[in-house]
C-alpha cells in the first residue's frame, strides 16, 4: 500500500515533506491534500514541488527524479524551426490572454479523457496571474488564439506548466520566443517538470533531483519582478 503524508486544508503553506521522501513509484509523488491557495502554490514552487491530479482525485503534490529542465542558453532551434520562425505571420504576445490560454490547455486532448487542469486549478493559477507571478505567451492570427503556454516566474526560475496548439507549430513558436524573452530577463533555469521528446528536441535535459534542488536554492530566492510582462508583440529581429 502506498503511504504518503496527508496535508489538511489548514496546513501552513510550505509544510511539505523533504523532497527525498518522494516515492519512486509513482515517480515523484510526495504528498496529498492541502489546498491551492496562492501562498501554498508559491511555497511549493519555491521548493521544487508542483500539483498534478485528475478531477475527482485528492490534490497530489510531485517532485520527480530525474527532473526535466531547460537552461535558456542551451535552447536548440532546428533548421526547420528556424524557417518557421522566420516566415510565421502570427502576433505573439505576452500576458494578454492568460485565462484563455489556461482554459485552452485544459481542453481534452485527442486520445485522452478528462483533464488535470480542473476549474479549481484554473482559478488558482489565474489568481497567481493577478498577483503577477503567473505568465502566458500567446500566438494570435486575426485576433484568434491559436497556441500558447503558461507558467510561474520566481526569482531567476521559470516553471513551465502546459502548452497547447490549435494550429501546427504555434506552441513551438511561443516556446522559442518565451525562452528568448526569459534569457533577456536573466532567467537561469526553466523547469519543464516531466521529460518529453518534444522538449528534448529544444535542448531540454534530465538532471538528478538533488542537482535540481541545488540550482533552485541558488536561483529561486533572488528578487522576483512582480507584475504583468509587457503586452508587446514580439519583433521579428528578436528571432
């Protein structure tokens, strides 16, 4: 029988078990219960912990080992992707449609049922957006939202959460331009959480959880610029 700590709704924010207590199977499961208050979520991210659970399940908290990360300076752009970036006609914006992005990420994908981005989760991250910690990147065509992603910015770290595409390559364009934007802002570490071939193709890599925790300790406690990012359209020369 799997046994993990249970956090009650009144547990003080930050009262999580040490990362080394996470289970090996399922990989990274650390605790259950608690709440999705802004204080609890920020405390979790500061410690390298994130929530991930399906509707109808208890709130589950994770810290997998190894951890998938992307160092901004190691971003890899293939020749085919460079052509896409050079020739695309989308308006790519920052923080202009956060609620719409997270709602799109929550839509049921092909060959899947349900979503882990419940209404409760959407509301929790929208609160973080209103507080200036959560951010989104959006690809528009004629004011139609066709792709994007969202995540949390703390110190010199960015914690990627989810992305979506309604048209080929739109989430990839959003990802590349986000990484370039983060690099310009002095972000040192992008947490991708769980490995995928898609992320690896852009230069992401797996590192041990102990190394991730050490890097987090160096970067996450540095001053976090709070507030919305400029709702700018990315200029072509930024590519």
